[in-house]
C-alpha cells in the first residue's frame, strides 16, 4: 500500500465521526472494535482542538502502521473518529428482540 486514504465523510472536519468499541466479556475492558475504521484525512488539516490529545497519543503509541517517512499517512491532518461508542455486541430491540448487533451505526444513538 503506497498510501492510506481516509474514508469520506468520516475524515471531513464538518462531521462528528463516531468509531466503534468492543467490551471484553470476561474482563469488561473496552478496546477498539476490529471492524471500526479510523486514521487521518488526506486533505483536511488537523483542527486545533485535536492537537493536545493527538500529540499525547502519538508520543505514547509505538504500534502505528509503518509510515515510510510520512508518505503513507499524514499525522498533521484531521484524525478520526472523534469519539467512540459500543459498536459490537449491543442489544437490539424492535418488534422482535435480537440478542446482539454490531456496527458503528449502533454507536451513534448511544452517543446522541
């Protein structure tokens, strides 16, 4: 892969991007859901409200994908998602009860 391209509209600075988390059944620990996306916009500059959190994250994180000298992704651009909610194994109620659902679309109502 020569570069990662952010998915639209999540990488747009004009939307609130919601990512998905999963909760470990045994420990209760929250972690990134494997099917949730995230990264850096290829075009939109990083808004100043992301500076502090992102600089702290980048300083502590050693397991980012290899970046080939900044050519694969640009950490000076907008990072997404902005926030995350439960995106896996959440209960679904409607005309019938479905034991669990999955998808970042399920995280949006929780965040709202």
